[in-house]
C-alpha cells in the first residue's frame, strides 16, 4: 500500500489530535492530523494539475516543518518519489541531487528558490513551487481534492535521501514504500512510543515515524543547518512548555543540552530519550545518565539501516566497566541487534566482497574477533539510486538477499552484544598490526580537557602507516603534562604523533562524527 494512504488512515482515526508543533512560545504553529491530511490532499490535487504522478521525482528543499511533510506526503499520494535534501546542503549537494534524481519539480522555501540564480541544474527543473506560498496553499485545490492515494507496488520508490558523505562520497539512498513501513515498524518496536507521548525529534525521518504512530512531534526551536549550536535553555523551556515526554537526537545535540543541565542544576524532563547517528562515547553516556530523569537509549544504525542495535546508556557503561575489569577487548558497547535484522561480522576488507566456495560463511570471523558489521532485513536498504559503483562496494548480493556493509568494525560478546571498534576504512595498519580508531578515541576522551578525538593512519615508508591522534581542545594546543596524560591513556596503542586542533571537522547532519576527508585535508 502507498504509505501516504496509511498515514491518511492514522489521520482519520484522530483528526483533532496534534500532529506537528513548530516554533516556540507565541510563535508556535500547531497543525492537527486532520489539517495535515486536508493539506496533503489539496496539494496532491495541485500536483496532479501540474502533471506530476507515478514515475516522477520531486526535489524537496524545505526545513523540518508542517510544510515539509505536506509536500512529502503529497508527492507520495501521487505515487511520485520525494527527493529530500537536508537544510544544511550547499549548491554542490543540491546540483548532485538534481543530476542523480532528474526531478520533474522543485519545491523549496522562498530563500531556496534563490538558488535558481546560481544553479543551472535547478533552473532546468521544469516545475518550481514555493513551500508555504500560493501554489501550495490549501485554498487553491481544496474544491477538487485529490481522491485516494495512488496504489503502488511495495517496491516502488517513495523517498530518496542522501548520506552525509563524511566517510566517502554522498550516496542516494532510495527507500521504497514497503521499506518505509518496515522501518516504521522496527523503530516503533525499539522506541516503544506510548499513548499520550509527545516527541521532540531532531531528524526528519523520525517525524515521519511519529506521523505513522499518531504521536505529536515538537520540532526543536533551533537552526537545522547547525544542529550542535542549539540554545539549550530555549530547548529545555520548549520541552517543558509543550509537555515533551520523549526525544531523539544526535550526540552533539544532547551533549550541549546535558552540559547546560549539569551547569545549571536542571534535569532533562523526559521519560525516555534516544541518541545515535554517531558513536555515543562514555563521557556523554555518563553525562546523560546523571542529568536525565528517564531512560537514556543509545541507538546504533546508519542511513541505510536504522535501527541496527540499541542499549540503555547505564547498561552500556556497566558493561564497559566490567569489560575493563576483565581485561576483555575494547570498544563501545551498543547492545544486541534488534530482532528485525540479521547481523554478521566479516573479515575487514577494503574492496568489494565476492564469494568463494564457502559463500558468505567463508568471510565470517570467529567468536570474539573483530569484523565488519553487515546487516540484512526488511528495513535494510537494498541499493542506491543510479550508483552501481556504490552498490558493488557497499552491498553483498546473496541470492535474493541483500546484505549492507556498514563500514563499521565490531566484535560480539557472549551475550550477543555488539562492541564498535571504529571504521574499517580508517583502521591503522602499522608495522604489520591492526589498530582501531574507536578504541583509541574512547581512551583519549577520558583525559580532562579533550573535547573530541580522531585516530588515523598516515602513509609512512617504514611503518606502512604511522599512528596519528588528533585532539580537539579549547585552546587548540596541549601542555607537556596533557601530552603525557594522553600517551598514558592510550596504553599499549601506538602513537607516533599527537596533533592538537581547536576544531576537528564534523559531519554536517549530526555534527558528531569526524569528517575524515576534511580532517585529512586540514592535516596536509
């Protein structure tokens, strides 16, 4: 079934219930499920009037708002594919989206339409509509409406999003209608929304999940282009004013909020919060466990598979403490895989994986060994849009089944929990031995004054690679005592060079993961 029809059914069940709140205080704009559904049908009629239907793509450049979900669902209602570009995207990413998706229409804010002045690619899109403007208004098409959502095959493309590209070139993730519903079911089973919950999501896909669950979404009062630069006092006040009970966001978002709470003796007033999208390291887990009233969930996943695994932050800390006492292998415990996915760990390998006589089993590592996390399941992305090279490198076709290579290295303990060790492509191959960045970075962050860390290998004619640890500090420098403390913290791990920086580049979506390409460029 067309997922727009499923969401329309939710709206029919409780039309007067709140769906989306955007803004705060007197500026708050509230949209009910019924109003949202009426606007979706009206705009779908408008899109039909402009000749947009099955097989067409529509480029959306609209920040998180009711306007975004009206546009997104109206596209799905018409059987068209919505191509979503993040609010932080620049002209280069927007041009790439146009090249890959070849959209028939462009829906953007008035400011976004200024890109037509500088981007020939955007100008060549045949139809241009202004989000929130006259062409998207309810009144324009409410008389004709749009009828029922167009029936589609489950495998029909519904939504295209783009990976951040912080660990390689951005890829177009094409989600089908059945994929979106399977992802909703997996998220709902993992996040366990309750009747009466009010959620504050910081990423667009979680608002879509809330609409499918009938849960109100309070969009945080922040600049989506800079998710780490929140005003924590404003976000905290918004949570209290709107009665928010749950929230999901990036580690950078909660790090800022948690630090403010610790400094001002406030509490995060939620029954449950979930953070992921980037590694959640022990310092942040300890901070959130100390200032949160409710549960603190750590979610492991990726753009291609969300969720993969999860664990409570307090349980994660306890498991890691027991691991240190038992002198077990290191890593970040992210919990057991969710039931909806199957996980295997394969030998670390930089190129495409091809099978021998033993099939995929011939690639699996032994118990307790570190391997690349690969996943399969109904909410695991099967491919990319117009990118056969990325599919060869990131997908493993095992008969009718498709495994996704996450690029993350991990080992699995006796309880079936995954322990992340870092990125396979950034492992340090030094003097015939393999060293993992995640373990080194976790050790470095235990040193006072270290805000962020990145452990990587630099080509060396003698060692193969020399081990370089980049440290982010407030001053961009290290005292001799701090330098010694970092070397002591890394213990047996090799450290050929320490580089102190005022700022280590982060990914633009979560502002949490190291942008390795940008960091390597800065080190030149």
